[in-house]
């Protein structure tokens, strides 16, 4: 009899990738995926610890799940509950102390051992916590399994972990030290994806451009890996995320000029536009270093769309220092960007600071920054109207004979199907800008 698993994913793309690999691991045990909690025999929360709100969500969700589990027990039906991901890694045994309904806790580096952990849970009759770091073995354990995907665009994790220790960030503690998968393993996975109809891969890593995977003749850079991936037939588009300014090497910038398959889009977080704040954040780069990269990448690929991340209200940030962040945004002109209020995270150096910025100031700064970013996104989207660019068609739209695709600049594009099908990369001329997407029309080159 098949059983059902519900995997709820929070946080970054890496968690999305991990959730899809958990599905692969569970399929041989007879688990099918469901999106309904009522149907689920097994619920996995794949969690995020990056900000307080993200972690809090997990505990409120677990409260509801425990109630459901207890209600079911009265009819003799079982429900297994697991906490995976970064909250699992950071809080470990604390989770089962706070919520007695939880059966399994494991981190991002141990989910390949899920069958074994489930067996252990059944045999010992009490909750199992497993938070060891074993990245290498995880990928070896997963390498043979192709992802269960039904999409033409897919994530592919190539690098994990972080050695940079920005003073605000939990990632080095939840994902562990930097690790790069060997080139051969990545190429094998990409070939399998291509054979399943994938046309676009997004290479993932917390510091994806710090990639230094074993390439056969010593370590390979991200630019080298991209070159090798672009030789796989079927793979037409390559993206990578998230990059760190310190690792934005010359060969990677040059690849944007020479490699047609590398999409003209770069997510390059600066976090703050003020050098004193950047230093206190331990970012290891200055504003001028960042602006220099932006200049060089625009020279290499003039149409590149830029994106970034910003934190407002880092401990000690003054109004003037925040204004420097607005100035950077104004100077760069982003196609899109993410901005967050600083959230103190247990165990990180910045959380210990006594000069925390009051909530009211953080709210005001966030509102000002977000309104500027929104304006820039609107300007960028408007500049696309009248242009024609290749769109990868990813899924059916809500309306009849409508398709939804992705532009090279990562915008969602809606269009009438006009005989096109999912997986096609077709020239689409952009007609209008909607609230969250563009709309266009097939415009064959004659
Ligand atoms: N490795 C990436 C970012 C990973 S975390 C990089 O170095 O750029 C994603 C984003 O969450 C960060 O870029 C940062 O903007 C935000 N973030 C991380 N820790 C945070 C915190 N304590 N409070 C608010 N935002 C945070
Ligand atoms: Fe976090 Fe900094 Fe590492 Fe990015 S580089 S994951 S922000 S510690
Ligand atoms: Fe969150 Fe972990 Fe990703 S903390 S952002 S899920 S690496």
C-alpha cells in the first residue's frame, strides 16, 4: 500500500532542492507525495532559521500538527512528524523538548539517511535527533538518484555551506563549512535532468561563486563548470545563485560575455551601502569593490539584470549610514531586490551588540528602501515593453490556451499558446506589464 508524504518547504532555493531529493529518498519506501495534510501519513517541515519569523513559524505549525496527530491517534491512525532543514540543525533536541509530537529531527546534511532514521524511530519508540555534518556522504548517497521532477527548469546544488561568517548570519552554523561537489557528479546529474526534458538549470550554493569542485585535473571554478555544463546537449540555459562579491572572479565575469547559455542575470547581495556597516558585518568587501564589479559585469554583458539583498537596521546603523544604502540602490538600478529588517539570531556576534536599532526605525527604513526598489523594478519591467526576447515556456497559465514562461531576466511572462508548447524557447514580444509579470505574444522571426 502506498503511503503519503507532505513536505512543506520554507527558506531558500537550497531547501527546495533538498525537498525534491527527500522525495527521491522516500519513493523506494512506498511514499507518494501529497499536498493535503489530511491525507499525509508523514509530514516533513523543511525549515529555515535565517530570521526569527521564519523559525517561529515552525513552532506554530508544529503545534497544529501535534493536535492533528493526537486527534488521529484516537482512530488508530498514525502520523509521523519530522523537522528537517536549518531549524532542525540549529535547535536539534530542543525541538522535541518543546513539542512532544515530533518524531524526527535532522539537518540539511543528513536527509539521505532518512530511511535509517525512520527505522530507528520505529524500533526505539522515541524521537530521533540526527544533526551531524556529512556533506560528502550526503551527495554520494544521493548521486545515483535522478530527481523526481516534472519541470523544464530545475535547481542543481553544486556547493553548500559557508566559511565567511558575516556577523548577522546563521548559515555557517546550520549548513556547515564550504563544500563543493565534484564536477563529474554535477555533470552526471545535469545529463539526467536534460534526459528528462530539463532545459534550464539554476546552480545553487550559499556562496555559489566560491565553487572549487574537483575537476579531474585539480579544482574547477564556477566559470569552468559553467563551460562544461553548457556542452551538455539539451541544457540551453544556465543560472547561478547566490554569489558573494568577494568571489566574483574575472573568469566568471568574462563568461557572461562569451557564454550564450549563461543568462544575463546576477543576484549579488551587498547588504549595506556603508563601509563602516559592511566592516561590522564582516562582509570582507567595501562599497567601491562592489561598484567596481557592477561596472565590469555591465561592460561584459550590457543587458544584464541585477538583483541583491539588503539588511536595514543592523546594530549601530545610523540614519546617514542607511542613506548610503539608498544611494547604492539609486546608483546601481536593480531589476529586483530583497530587503530585510535585521533580525538578531542566537549565537551570532551581532545579536550580542547592545546598540540594537529600535523596531520603529527599522520599519521606516525598510519601507523607504522597498519603495525605491519597487520603483526600480517597475522601471525595469516597463523598459521591456516593445522588446522581443527568448522565453522558456514552463507551465500552462490559468486561462485557456495560455502559457507561462521565464524571460532571460527571470521575469514571469504570460502569453497565448499560439501552437507553442512547454519546453520551447520562443521569441516573445513583450506587450504589457502586469503587477507580477509581463505579457507578450509569440513573434517568430521572419
Ligand atoms: N549567502 C548569501 C545569503 C544567504 S542568506 C550571501 O552571502 O549573500 C539570504 C539573505 O538573508 C542574506 O543575503 C541577507 O540579506 C538576509 N539575512 C541573513 N541573515 C539575516 C538576519 N539575521 N537578519 C535579516 N536578514 C538576514
Ligand atoms: Fe551568511 Fe555571509 Fe555566508 Fe552569505 S556569506 S551565507 S550572508 S555568512
Ligand atoms: Fe534558511 Fe537555511 Fe536557506 S537558514 S535561507 S533554509 S540555508
